[in-house]
């Protein structure tokens, strides 16, 4: 992808940011598939692994920074505690970034909060995924886990509103993907 900075000896970090239901996971998976088809080592980290529960959007970028991005920038090994949604707590064991990625691949961080102001300096490319509210609602209703998400949807939407008003990742994105349908990137 020519829109991404060149790979180097360090890990290239791409944040895929957008509102719930915009299609961030789909865009991140497509990016992963393109890079993998080129033979590039790539790993997708979902912010869902870092949210400390349904009220955790504001805290998650700090965890992304301290557990993943800052150690990565310092050349240290990267490992994070994955949030166990069934238990309602972080797992005691750590998930490690695959070695082939840690030594010069691409880490795609997907999810609300991945483009927060306090992590932008540690991200090489920020992608904003946009879709109209009605389309996002339709997608959320059709999710495989819609019944689990439904009771928390309004609470999460309020957190998103506050987060996006403060951090404005859409205004800082180097690439905006109109994910209404199979539209091409707009910037």
C-alpha cells in the first residue's frame, strides 16, 4: 500500500480508528491480507483486548501506549494482558507480539481509541473509517454478538462521543475510508 510509510528495521504501526459499526475490523483485516500477500509480517491487535470493560474506552489508549506502543518504540519485547469479557477482568497471562512482526513487520491496531491524541506520536499511519449512522446501526444489529452488545450500546456510544470530541482522530487521519459500501478511500 503506497499510502503507508515504508517498513524499516522497526515495526510500522497503523491505527484503524472509527465509530462502532463503521467497519474497522473489516478494513484492518483487508489491510492485513494485502500485507501478508506481499510476504510482510503483520499482526492485528484489536482494542477490544485492551478495553477494561464496558466503561473502559477512556483508559484503553493509555494501556495501548504503556503495554504496546511505548515498549515497541524502545525496541523492547511487547506483551499485553487481554481483557476477558466473560470474567470481567484482564487475563493474568500476557499475549505477545509475534517475533517476526516485532523485528520489522506491521502492527495494525484496530478499534475505537487507537487514534487517541496521546498515542499518535507512536503511530506511523492513522486511518479513519467512516460510515453513516444508519449503516453503522444496521451493522451493529447484524453482528454475531449483537445480543451481548445491545445492553451496552448507548453507554458505549456516549463514551465514543466524549472520546471523539476530545481527540478528533478523524481530523488527524492520513487516510479516510468511506465504508458506506465498497467505496474507495477518500483521502
